[in-house]
């Protein structure tokens, strides 16, 4: 049986995020697993993930637990996917939206 907070590269996941008083549901696909106490940028580099294919941002300080970088597709087919590094406790497996935005 799978640990409910353990995910793998390629898993489709969903979570909610809040900004400026508005909550949004997001769905995406895990593209990298970040080991404890590691920088997400280092993990992307080590996995040879071309960050030029994504909109991304500074991820912040390392976390003391395994975490995940998630790609969320843009609103149009031409838009680059955006990278997120959400808190693990808010992630859930998604039924297969395959990285589409809600």
C-alpha cells in the first residue's frame, strides 16, 4: 500500500493555493522529486530538466522532508507550463487530468 504523502515522478496531483484572498484549485504532474534538505533548482539541474520550457520562480529555502516540483499547463496550448513547489500535506492524487488547470 502506498503512503498517502508519498508521490512519484509522473503522478498527477491536485492542491489548493491562496493568494490575495482568493483560493484556487490547481492540478499538475510531478516532474521531479526533491530530496530532504535540497534546493529544487539543484534537483532540476541534476535531472537534466530544461527549465527554459517552463515559467518558474525562486523556490525558497530547502525543506526537511521529501517534496515535489509540479508542472501545471498554461491556460492555452501555446502557453508554457508553470512550475510549483507546493506543501506536501496539501497534495492529493488526481484522477488523471494530466496536468490541466482547473
